C-alpha cells in the first residue's frame, strides 16, 4: 500500500497502535492529537489520500475539524473515516466515507485505508 494518511486521535496508545499497523502495511502516516494539531500538520504537507478522525478530542474536536476542512476547497475533497466509540449516529452530520467503531478492527482498517490509498488523493488547485 502506498498513500498518505492523516490520523487524528487524542488517545496516545490508540494513535500509536493504529499508526504502527498502517505503517507496517506501507502507508505514510502523519499523526495529530486533536483538530488544531491536524490543521498545523496539514500546512505545507502533501494533501492526504484519507483522514482517520476521532470525534471526541480536546482543543478542537472532530466536528470542528471537519467544519474547518470543509472551508478549504482542496481539503474538503479528502475522504474522512470516522473512528469513534460514540456510535454511527454521532457522525451522521459529517457524512463520512465510512464509520468504524472503537475498538477498531485493525485488519478492516488496513483494508479500508489500502482501498482509499489505491486512488490518487485530491490535488492542490
């Protein structure tokens, strides 16, 4: 698998475990502990093929980050996979490409990321 993934998750252990699994599968993974950090990571970096997004985070939560991404013409095109313990109803207004419940099935996560990374990500206009 090749591709660039932004993983936004406030739990250090979950973030590190998911990032390691994806890296071992061949993805390039950038990590952020909250939405504000995610926006900083995105500046000056390639546009990711996919964003893996937790909803409940301090500083800037998943809903706030999603709203900020929608205000950017290029980033609004990046598919978002919501990964949350809240249940799918909590992500309904975000219209994610997919929803995954925590604890996440790592094999399924790798399959979904590989699928999204097989197609080119959005390009900067």
